[in-house]
C-alpha cells in the first residue's frame, strides 16, 4: 500500500511530466511571444541579436512533439534570460508549480535560511551547503541560465533565491528526483544538519512558511508611523534620527498620509537625520517613491548637508534602485551598503502580456531610464559595507550597526 507521501509525490511528478497543450497551441503561444515582444519592448534586440533569437525560438518549436509543457516553459525562460534586462522576464506566478518550504538569502558568501515552517524554525540562520548532496554553488551554476529578473552581476548572484526550491526546475535539471529532497546545512553552532522536505503548491507554501530570520539593532524603537509590516518609520534611540523600513511600496495615497505624519513627527521631535532602508526591496511605483523625497524635503529642520542616508543591497531592484539614485540626487543622501541589483541606466518600467494558451505571463521593458551620465553595474554605494553572515545569523544587522555607530550616535 502506497504511503500518503508516495502518492503525493507521484501526483506532483505527473504534473511535471504532463503535456496539457497541443503542439498547435504552443506554436501559437511562441508566435505571440515573439510578435508581442517585438511590438511592445522598447529595444528587444539590444543584447541578443534577432538571428540568435529566431534560431533559439525555432529550436524550441522543433522540440514541441516530445517536450512537456514545463520543458517548453523552461526553454522560454532561458531565452528570455538572454534578452538581458531585468524587467523582461517570465513570471510563473499563475502556473501550477511546487516549492520546497524554505527560503534563503545571500549574506556575504553564505546562503542563510531566512524563512521556514514553524516545525523547522530552528534552521533559521543556518547556512545551506547542498541540495541532494550537490554543493550549493554547483546547483546555482546549473540554475543560472533560467534566472529571471536579472539586470546585472549583483541581481544574478541573488536570483538563486527564486529557483533553489522550485521542484519542477530542480527535477528538470536532475537535481531532485520524484521523492522528497534532502537539504544540507551548517547550523549556527557549526553542526552539519540535513532535513528532508516535500514540495508544496505555492498557495500552501505561503500558508506554512511563516517563520522569518530577524536581524536588526536594539536601537530601532517601535514604529511611530506605520503603513504595513513592509513600510514604517521608527525613531533610533540615542540619536536625533528616524529610520524608515522600506521593503514594500505603499499606494500613492498611503505614501501621502505617511509623509504628512512623518514630517509632523520630525518637527515635533527635533529629528535631524533620516535613514531610508531600501534593502531587499524588489520595487514598485517609482513615482510613489518620489513622493517620499518630496515630503522629506518639506521638513526644514532636517540636516540636508550630512544627515540623509540610504541603505542598499543586491536585492534593491527596479523602482527601489531608481529611487535610491534619486534620493542621492534630491536629498543629498549618502548611500551605504552594497551595489543595487538593477542599473541606474537601462531598460525599466515593466508591463505584462499573457500567452493565449499556456497563460504564461511575459514581462517586458517599455522605457529607457538614464539616472546617471555614466552607466554602472548597479547604483554604487558611497560607503560600501558588506553583510557579515555570522552577525546576521546571530540577529545583528551589521550594516545598520555600522551606520549607527559611525554616523548617527550622539
């Protein structure tokens, strides 16, 4: 009698290997994919040539008689990756995919566990070293051609977070098999550990992966202005500074309200310095971000000569990158941390269309932004501070600690 786990895995495997679309349907999707990109993208062939694109697409079409649906999707992911801008990408958000219930992020040279289920909460801060006994760097190398939303070398180094736990992609590359997968770690006390995980549907993943790695400094007080868990402002004790936690973009109306409250708080409490934390912000509406610069400029009591700071890292992407560059220009802000994952000069402003049969969502760039006269690999920080993985694992935000000790503390 098959166990429940075996039945579950066989069902998942059948999804991976199934071909629900006909060859004619995929041919139509491939045609729409190219035609719409050529019409909608501002400069589709700026990195990959049209002959290269055509030849690759023809090879994909020639495999349709034997390829599974996911194999076609993966081939399109590889081709889209080669277009070479971070906003031209394939989104699998509406596809029936499966993910192992764990999240990671790269701090320094280590991939640390940043999200788990309650049952595996003790793994938070552990270093991922292998998947099914394959070293993590080798897994990342195999997955790299499939990364989406890659703009430069920095976002390329972080996009492993989107793929390392993706069952269908890992199976396609032979990293996982039909049974549950073994993840190997070095715990915070240096002990090697292994756990076996089973993939879940995305909706189930979001329900059960509820535990997060928390790292900060004790001087960040309780929020005094709050829009959401991803956007709030708090005083920094023993300073005349306020800290803005900016992981997610609010609506325009929310930003206006936030700004009014922030300016009032700064005036009432003799605030002189502002820290805007744009790290691990994938982006949103850059004009909402500009509204923050506008309202901060209304606070005459702030030190606009030496008191404005922005924290950035390799996951500061899209609108968050643009706003980081704009805050330096408009607020005279000093950028502290790491280069951003997208570029201040290049193709931006993402829109989306959907393929008619597979319902694959295809993102594309429709604008070209030039925030600097010289193109750079990301917005470069004025003061570069790398993450210290050991301190992060221990719950200490070493970047923010450096800023507090060297620029904020009275």
